[in-house]
């Protein structure tokens, strides 16, 4: 809870009270730069000058004109390093750049068109069957009488504590509480609702025989007894399927960095943690073999952490196993989606009523896998996409000089100046990552998987140099970034893709 509140406060600071920028940042601009570049035919490198014949007929179909086909596409490369002294953007704000520039080795940047899809019952059953032995029985996850009684007891304990706190004048006792007033009438009404639920609930989990996974319940978690004597749970939704071995209810991946944080506050989960004994390199070998077996060969690892798998049966967390959790994303032509944790600064100008653009939040296609000595123990696949076509084999990107100008300007207006008054704010760009990011296609439910710059930055005055360097390289931490469309320079909203 403390960690979540701290993160929310930080995001509020970073997103509030930003001044009007020097330039507007709007994706899918009126001049349709993105569409124009995507629809342009990539001209191969070293193509003979006479391979493109000039047509004498202005309405001659393009298909009948001679087109270059033999030579390779021209690579687009950028400097490996960007070093620039601090530039003054206002009386109190400077932006410097001392950044490694991470890019593709071959310099080719394809753009793919994709479309989100649902996971059918048949697909979910097939995937689960590949991960688990055959089941012998399935049992519902409907709460039993005992489950609801435990929930009621927790509620009553918290409600009584809050009523006593309100009666004492709301003293600062170091406990995080909702400031909304609670009345005894509300407590009594909630207890009455619990009593009705208890009366209707089953005494125990209801089990029925099962020989396969064809009867998964949509938007539910189903528990299974397996033919090898073990247990597992399967959660299936339209855009998500998860398998948790050794768990009667949904499995919960508890990561090492959560443990380190909660241990400082003596929170309950920290007492569940058990150290991971497995070698990471061995886990990576198992992962590679299993992904090939399951048919996910076009996915790349974006992040790896030590973790424990916990069973959430009975409203409590019970240790199941420890291992390495891998997050994988689809690898579009050799440069997978954003590959580090980040907390994007949400500064986007989406235009007036005439060109306002709003889409559903983008859910990243992702696989999460926990592996221990016995193989996959937890597997989830979320927000799958169909890859429809390669729109452009290597789209033309902005020059790096233009990228630098836009990046500095965007960073300079990302900070909450009003909160700092006259205090000097020295910002530094410390990494530039050219990778894929998902954008909504204009006037469509489809997506472009296209090249974008991820601009990492921080305030140089916030910490000592050695601490700053250590935290910049820590993959377990979130990093402040701004995401730029590498084709037209738009600042991209990380959730909505515009």
C-alpha cells in the first residue's frame, strides 16, 4: 500500500501543472506524415538508376511500371552516443544529454499491422492441455461458507478499527485508511449481506469428474485435480488465459523486489518468501525449449526476476515454489517492444474537437512464465494479436538531429514547475532506446507495431552520482520516460497509443 501511494504521488507530480510547450505533439497529424511514409514504397539500396522507368502515360497503372526488386533496403543508423551540455529552456530549467543510443544492428525498421483478438474456448483448452497432465476432476471456485465467513471477519475487524479511529478524531496513527466516513448503519447493512451470502453458499467445493479441459468457464477460475495427483487452476477470459500448477485457486507471482520492499515494513507477504535456488541460465534453457514446444518462437524475453509462486486459496497466500519469472513480448523483425520497466510522463496534446482522437487503452500482448527445476509452474498469455501484414519493410525515420530537438523540448515541459517555485531543475537524458511501440491505426481498431524512441531522463539534483547510476541500471525499478514516434516525432500516450 505504501509503495502504491508513493508511485501515485510521483505520477501526480510528474503529470501536473505542465506549461504550454513550444511545439504541439500530436500523432496522426493533419498532414498524415505517418500514413504517407508507411504507404511509400521502400527504395532498395544501390538500386540501378535506370530501374525505375519514367512513365509517358500519367494514368498508367503503377503495376505496369518497372520497379526495383533486386537490391537490399538501405539501413538507417544513428550515432551510438549523444553528449550535449545543458541547454537552458527557462529561467530555472535546463536539459542535458549524456546518453547511449540503443538501436538495431541491421538498421532496418519494419512496421507491422496487427489486430487484437479473443482467446476461444478451444484455443484455451489446447494450451492448457499442453501445459498440464489430464485432469480427473474439476471443482468450482465459488466461495464456500467458510470463505465468506473469513471475508466477513476481516471486514468487521477493519470496520470496527475505522469507527474507533473516527470516534477518536482521526489521529495520525501511521495506518493507511480511506478518508471516506463510515457509519454503523453501513456496517450493519454489509454484515446482513454477508449473512445472506453465507446462507446460499455451499459447504465445500463441488467437484465433478473431468477427463479434459473442454469445459473451462469464461471469466472464472476452475480448479483441477490432475492425473498425477497434483492440483492446478486455470483462469480464462476473452483476452487472457493463465495456468497455475500446485494451486487450487489463482496463482500469484510474488517478485523478489516486492519482498525486499515489504520486508522493510514487516508486511505479511514478506514472511512467505523463500529464496530461489535455481540457476538463472538453466531456467533460460528450459524456457527456450518450452516456448518452442508451445509454438511461441517469435517472442523475445523483455525482463527476468526471481519470484515465488503463491496459492491464493482461502484468501491467504501459501508458498508453492520458487523460480525465475520471464516476461516475453512478440519480436517484430528483430526489435521487440519496450524492454525495460518505465513510468512514462503523460504529456500529450490530442487536439481540439475537430481532430480529437480517443481509443481504448492498449493492452500489451505478453507472456508471463515462472520456471523452477521441474519446468513451467505458472503460465499466462494476455491480449493476443493477429499479425495481419508487414506495412513497410523499413519505414523512413526522422533524422537524429530532429529527434534530439523534439526530445529535449518534450523533456523540458514534463516537469511540474509550479511545485518547485524558483528552484533550479537540471534534467538529463541518459538513454535513447529505438524499439517498437504499439500505436492505434487512424480511424481503425487495428494497430501499428512501429519504431518509437524511448527517452529516459531524470533530475540530476535528486541523488548522489553513484546512487543515480546504480538506479538507472536497475531493471527492477521504474524509469521516467517519454515515448516519441520515430516517424513523425509525436509524443505517444503510453496507454492509448496516440
